[in-house]
């Protein structure tokens, strides 16, 4: 290892800043998670933060629903691996109507900046910038 030359490094803190990750670890811990949890801004803006027309809902409740569904999926999946797919039903306001939308989400478990595992929750078309091989993703029945 003496001849090892670091070409580049990319910290989770840099990814949080560059790609818009929100730390929700405090709420996740109350929901039963042992590791820090972050979610992408696209997930937050698109689904966690309710539309103004949904006055009876708030972001904390929607986040807790998301965390509960993930934790339930983790507990019910044999050999969950580092990536899990799960579905959350969100009440949405689309074209002037309230509707329920089932949204497939992806979570990954990868090392954080201090080598502490971090769970990242994201939309299916997003990627965890700390994982080189995302092919390990599993569905809830896996």
C-alpha cells in the first residue's frame, strides 16, 4: 500500500451538497432506524412535502409513513442486501383533484463519511453516489 496514489475522493458530505440530500436521521431514529438516514431533494420536493392544497397533511407525517414502509420492508425481506425497493402511497393533488399515488422508492445502505453506514432513500431514477454497483437492489419479496 505504500505505492498507493489517491486519484480522487468524493465524500458523502460533498454528495449531500452537490446532489441535494436531506438528513432525516433524528426522525428516522425515533421511527426505529439504527443508522443515519438521508433522502434526496427530489423525493422531498415531489412527495414528502405536501402540496398546499393538502392542508390536512404535513411533511413529518408523510416522512414517517415513508420510513415506516421502508422499515417494514426491511424486516420482511429475506437477506435484504444493500438496496431495497419499496412502495409508499401518497395522497397527491393532481389536476385539481385529490388522488392516491403509489410511488416506488429505492433505499441503499452504503458507507458514510466516517465509514458509518448511511441509508439513502430516493426515487427509482436517482442513484446513490457512494455505491459503484447498484445491481444488488432487491424487491420486498426477495
